[in-house]
């Protein structure tokens, strides 16, 4: 009944967002599985994927879903949830920003990924258990909003796959430069 696509090929907003949540949870699980003993590069690539996916997801929620929910939910209902969600997105972005800057050799790197995953879990639980049910019983046009979300997501991902790969290479190159500097300065 609430499939991601309906007969006309449309996209349900809530199902699209929930699909994103499941995908990111899966990436975090993959990280848990490989973190002991994996090459730095593999960990970094996975974390870049997680950060990119979360960033796109947060952007489409902030630009399209949250404002639509604010409008669809009458009066005070759900407004506090939306305020909280906006603050939680800020915290998520702070953690993501710090992880993107950190080298995988940082002793707190794995802890940073773990804290991010726990924070995401908490935020997702609130969206799925509190916000989405309210939105579902509102008069939001889930198909129309879903299509807007899908369209913006596609556009952001198209621009991001290049930057994230460059970003990852950029960080790698930066580390190589730094370790070169260390070697030189130790002589
Ligand atoms: Fe969110
Ligand atoms: Fe979400």
C-alpha cells in the first residue's frame, strides 16, 4: 500500500526517506564489519559514502520535506518536532564536518563514526515514530512531495559523486603531503 512507487510510477515521500534511512544504516553496519583491520582507504571511502548520503538526505529534508510538513501539520501540531529535527541536523552536520576533516589514523576516528551512527539512529527513530505518522495523517500530497524529493536527490547526487571522490582523493593527497613533510623535517 505504501510502496516506494505506485502504479503511475510516482514516489511516496515517506517511503523515499525511509529507504534512505535503511541505506545509511546498512553503510554503518558495513563499517562496523570492516573497521578492524581494513585498509585506511576502504574505511575512508565508506565514511565518505555515509557522509555524502547523509548530507544529501538532510538537504532534501530541509529544502522540501520539513517545510511541506510544517505547512501540512495544523497549528502547533508537530512544530516542536520539526524544530528539534532542524537542530539535530545542525549537530549531524558538525559531526560529519569533523569526520570529513579527520585522518583515519586519528585514534578517535572509529569512535567518531560510532557517535555519528548513534546520533543518526536517534534522529531517524524520532522521524519515523513521531513525525512521519503525523505527516501521513495530514493532507500532505506524499506523491507530489516524493517526486520533488526524488528530483532534488538525483540532482545533488549527480553533482556530489564527483566532489566526494575528489574530496576523498584530496584528503589522501593531503595526508601524503603531510607525511612527506614529516619525513623531510625529521632529517
Ligand atoms: Fe532528518
Ligand atoms: Fe531522515
